[in-house]
């Protein structure tokens, strides 16, 4: 199938996970979801990532975000790997992997989401099968793909950045705004181009009109 794009509906699937069988769309429910893939179990970079996600479970929960990992191994390996993740992660703080990890030994879901690394000859298992690219999908409650990021096998993911984008997307859905370069929650935002100047003054009383007529910024007070 063609590569998935922003705005596509995330393909639904059924899977066995460390938390039991799921139907993806049903599992998401009315939450946001982050699906993030791993080349295989017992891999060093991914072990650090899963530990970080487990430690930051509250950061995702308060944003109404569910997390689900996927790796091209079976449940037996997944459950052993979780023990390693919790053990290593404890060096940096309380770590308890509670989110599900999908068993994708046959690569069916990885193929469905176009996550197989067909190009990198070094990223293959002992049988020569391609591992999954280390991809992140952010999916909203309408099951629409809102963000995709693909990382090389050598580079750990930056979950501060992923949370930053979630904050931006969620605020943009509630308010008629976009967010500028290097923005973080609590900083000034950009008034959406679809908002006329007169309306901007009403919606955002503290709006600043810059020399560039298309650029208007404003503080945005939001509750945590």
C-alpha cells in the first residue's frame, strides 16, 4: 500500500500484546495514541526509550495519550524484555512498563504501516528479514494520523519533542492558533491565518501585530 500520510485514517488491526489482545481503533477509544516501533527486542537504544516512556507515563496520561509499542518478536521475548527495561530504567527513576507492546513476528502490522526497513541492509534479522524502521505515529481520537517521525536505528527518540508536538496539536484543535519555531507550552503562539485582524482582537485581546501583516502573536492562557 502507499505510504501513510498526515491526515490519513490510521489503519485498524487486531494484535496480540503484552496486555492481551486488542483491536487498535477500539483500544484508542476517545484518547490520543502514540504507536512507536522497534527493530527487535533486547536492543540497547530501544531499551532506553521504553524505560523513558514508562517513567513519563503521567506526562502522557495528563494529555489523554495512550502509548503502544510494536516489535518484531513474540510475547515470550517481549515479557522478558520488559523485565530488562524495568531493571535498567530503575537507574534513572521508578520504571514500570504498563503500556502494551505488540507482538509482530510476521511483520503484518509493520507492513500495514509501511515500517519495514527495505533499504538498510544492516538492519535485518538472522533470517535476512528487514527489521522495522523506528517510527512514531501520533493518532488523534478520530483515528487520524497527525504526526509521523522516522528515526535511524542509531538515534534514540526525543520524547520531549513528541510531547511538544502533542501539546501543539491539542491546542490547535481547541483554539485558532499555530505554534512557532522551538515553541513550548506556555509561550506565545501564532494566530491562525484564517482569523481576520478584527476577529483576532476579540479572540485574543493581547494580540501583537507585527510588521509582517501575516504574522500575529499572542499569549495563550491554558489550564494544565
